[in-house]
């Protein structure tokens, strides 16, 4: 199994080596660890160097980290140049956060989108309460003949509309499913994944976030960032195996067949060196 999006660098993981050992034990063979700003990119890089067979590092400026005072654009290029498999993200647009800066968010997102196009590298995109904004950007780019990464782009933990899916597919989108969608109050979001072409589907945990429901969680985990904080439940990336089984049951597919298809999709999007046929 492959986890298309998570954050092993997060300080809430207090013993990363144990976490990784438990991931391997359930059959996770590859994962994409997404940085969110220059503050955590070095940690992402270090983890990838420690576990090169497992971790694919990805570097991006998350919309929650915008504006960024550092020279992040030059630094991002440096990190990508050092990567065997250069990946960009997590980046995107977010109107859920308070006091968001429209201009700074759009500038940061477009820089990373353009860079992914130039390099034809995997791009992981976060969109929250901003699907109209995102769609307008994509349509405006298409009208001006601006390109998208030839290999496509990943919409992590997709929560947009069903109507938007065909348009996004035509532009090369992949859609990753997280265990959070299995919560009963996410029934509408869960149903979206019956509309996603099976060859554009990926699986993620977004650990330590996007906690699945208790009945899906095989690896309960709690943590706290500091001694002054109370413990909270967080998502263990080894829950991926259970998430896969429950998604397969929902889609009416054998888990082994879904696993094989997800493996093919992950390799096509993240590992292929040349633009794959869509």
C-alpha cells in the first residue's frame, strides 16, 4: 500500500521510528511526506534520507503559512533540486481560515503550480472552502493556453462537488481518499468517490490529521505538542490498511483488486519519469 499524503514531520508524532515500523508491519511500502513551509522542509528531507525506500519527500508552502517572510521560492527550488523524485506540495487555497490573504495565497499557489508545470513534477493541492476560486483559476489558465503538469495533479482528501469532477479529470486531476470520509457525517463527501474514475484514485491518511471513525481505527494514537497541553487523539498512518478495506467494501471492489489499482495509479503519478498517457 502507498500513502499519497501525510505529515510524518509533525511534532505530534513523538516516536517516528515506532510509527514507521508499524506502518511497514501493515504493508505500507511507500508514502509521500508533505512539507508545509521552510520551517519543516528540513525535517521532511531528513526523514526521507533516513528511510529512502519508504518516504518520498514533498515540499510546498501551505496556504495556512502564507504570507511567508522567508525567501521560500528560492529555497523551494533548492530542495527540489536535491530530490531524486521532486514533488511539490502541500500548497493550495483556503477560505476556511480566518484573516486569509487572497493576493498572497494566489501568488504562492500560482508560483508552485507554474513550477510543477515547468518540471512536470507531482503536485499535491489543498483546497478548503475555495473550490469556486480554484475552478476560476483553472478555467482562466485553460483559456489563456497555460499548461498544467503533464502527469496531472493531486487533489488531496477531495471535498469538492460531484459536478466539478469531470472537468478536473479532463485537466489531469487525481483524487485522494482519506479515512475521514468514512465518518457518518461525511456521507455526501464519501459518495463523491463513486464518481471518480478508478484510474484517478489514490489513498491517503493525512496523518496525524483526518482521523477515521473509531470503528475504522486499528491503531489508536494520542499525543500532545507540549507539557502544557492535554492529550488528543491523532491519526496513525498504519490505519491505511483498514481505510483501504472499508473503501473497497464501499465501492464494491475486492480489497486486493483495489490495492493493485491504487499501486498502479501511485506509480503512474508519483514515480513515472515521463508524462504518462491519460
